[in-house]
């Protein structure tokens, strides 16, 4: 049983519920995700295993999962990188938005991280991974099925990174 904080439209906590209940009832909760780059600036792309219930065999550029009870977005993002990629690196928050995604609504905290060595992905989470330039990725999204929510997050990430600070 995975517990998450049910939140409102302002991302304020309403209570603690099971993640399956939050998703099943369309209740807002929190998800943290990270876009990983290598030292050359390429983006980590991965494919989900074919046995997964949601988006089997789809590609994604984000690594993440639910924010635990009492956990900050950045803590969850770093934890998910360790669990799914086997790397412990600092994450930098980039943006947070209310995602009205395919799997239901949730607050999504988007982070970025530089991964200085080759990751060791959990085969239960990723069946393939590789590094792509932004140009290579633009071509790949036309050829391969990508998770829509991940593409939304990636587009917002690129816009936020391009905006003057």
C-alpha cells in the first residue's frame, strides 16, 4: 500500500490516502519527476517494460513517481532516481504545475539532474535506455510512442529553461 497526500487546487494537503484510491477517484496528489542530462547535455530516454499495466512499451524522458507523505518534491525526485536509475545525484527544481494527465489530475514537480555516469536502471521500470540530443529526441517522438504526460512535462521544462531568469 502506497500512501500519498491528497491535495487541493492550491497544492495544500487535505489528508492522507492510498495512491490507488487517489488515482481511482481522480483526487489530486503529488508526483515528482526528473529530466536527466549527461555531462554533454544529452537527455536520458527510456522505454517502459511491456508487462506494465500503464503505457507498456512506451518511451519517456522523465523518471519519477509519487511524493510520499511528508516528503518534499525534490526529496521524492532524488529518491526515485536512486530507485529507478541506481544513481544518487542532486536534483534542481525547475517548475511545478497542475497536470490534468491521461491517468488523472495531479500536481507535478519537474526537476533536472546531471547524471555523470552510466545509470543502472531497474529492469522492472525500464527495458531500454539511451542518451539523445534535443534534435534526436524531436525525431524520435514522431517515430516512437511517448507517454503524453511526460511530453507535456518536457515541453514545459524546455520553456522554463529558455525563459529569462
